[in-house]
């Protein structure tokens, strides 16, 4: 883990104690996109809003480097799928230099505690999303 990651505030998510999910948010907030992508399985998938799925750790790192600079994530609470302790849902907020928006993250972990899949869903009405569009 880089110095930037260890200096960032500790992430606490009510209802979720899975350290890899906490590290996902901490490394992303620290701008350590290589460390964040290393939390994924080799063939792990990230599905960001309005984008196709991004597959593989190097593709995820490249995507984050391009699209996630300046974004801060504030996870608030989460829950574990009762039948499958490998699936987690976390809600919170994402703050960009231009706006803040409520977000839901879905994580699926492997038996080896790697992220195999994450989907990022914006929790906003279509009208709210249209207001975010640049003129």
C-alpha cells in the first residue's frame, strides 16, 4: 500500500466489516488507482454508470486514472446478502469537483476475497441527471 493510501482517513461502513470493501473506498479516495485495481480478481469487472463493463485489473486502473481523479466517495451504510456472504451493497455519496450525488455500489467477492464484480449505480431521477449535463 502506498503512503497516500495509509495517510487517508479510515473508512467505516455501517453494516459492512469486509476489509477489501473498505480498502476499495480508501484507495480510490487517496487517488491510488493501481492499489484500488489490485483489489480486483485478474478478470474482475467494474461496471460504472453510463459505461460498458471494464474487465481486468490493468483496464480498471486505466479507467480510474482517466475518470476518477478528484472524486471522493463517502460510503454510509451497507448490507450483506443473507444467502451469499460474498455479495455486498453499499450506499453513500460521490463528490466530484462539480456536484455530489447519491450512489449505490454492488460488490461480489470471490472465495479468495478479491472483487470479482462491482456495479456503480447513481441514485438520482432522470431529471436530476439531466441537470448535471454540461451545456
